[in-house]
């Protein structure tokens, strides 16, 4: 049954309709004067192959937004199904990097081992996107691992059943 609604009048229905689109889950990391910071995001997409560009969109209301809004470099980690436990660490009030082993890429950005893919990026552009900022990054290097993706759909995390 189709249930029409006006997105600007019914925000909950709009959010639910968007949730019908399953996405992967990423963890974006940056280095700050206070140490490494991470941000879980499912708003990740490829933009261009030549030059190699990707985008992601942090919410302007996030307490960590300012760390990412103008960061010259960052890393986007595509999480595997067995990395779902990382998400509470990087949620509001989570312990973040405390107790995690991380390395640094050549730009000094903290990177976590074992992600399905990792994209080390330099900031290319930022665009206003309403209550989010659309950050476009030029991919400097990428890595890949084998494994199953962590998937987000309709407010829940899970795996991909093939």
C-alpha cells in the first residue's frame, strides 16, 4: 500500500522512507589537537573516477562536526559486519579511540586495521546540504580486505545475506 506524504511536513515519514534504502556503514577519522576523533556515517558515495573523488555528509548538529568540517585530511573506513561493535564507541558519549590500536597514515590521520576498504582523502570541496555538510574528498590511496559488509537499513545494523 502506497502512503503519500509531504516530506517537509512529516519529517518522521520522510526519515522512514529514506531508511528503505540500505547503505553500508563507514567510520571517518581525523586527527585533532586533542587526539584522534571518529564519526560513524552511512552517507558515503563515490563521485568521480577521474579524479578519484568520494563524498560523505556529517550532520551540522553533531558535537564532533567542527573537527571534520575543515579537516585537510581524513580517512573513511568501510566497516565489515564483524566491526559493528565499533559503532557505540564513536556514538555520543562513547569511548572513541580509547583502548583501540590505531596507526597513522602518511598525512597523520588515525587509521584502524581490518576495515573492508579504507580511503585516505584530502579535502577537495565542501557544500552546504541543509542540516548536513557535503564533504568531497580526493582519494590519495585506498586499501581493501575480504569480508562481509556492515549494512544499515530501517534503523538497524546487520549483515548481507546472499
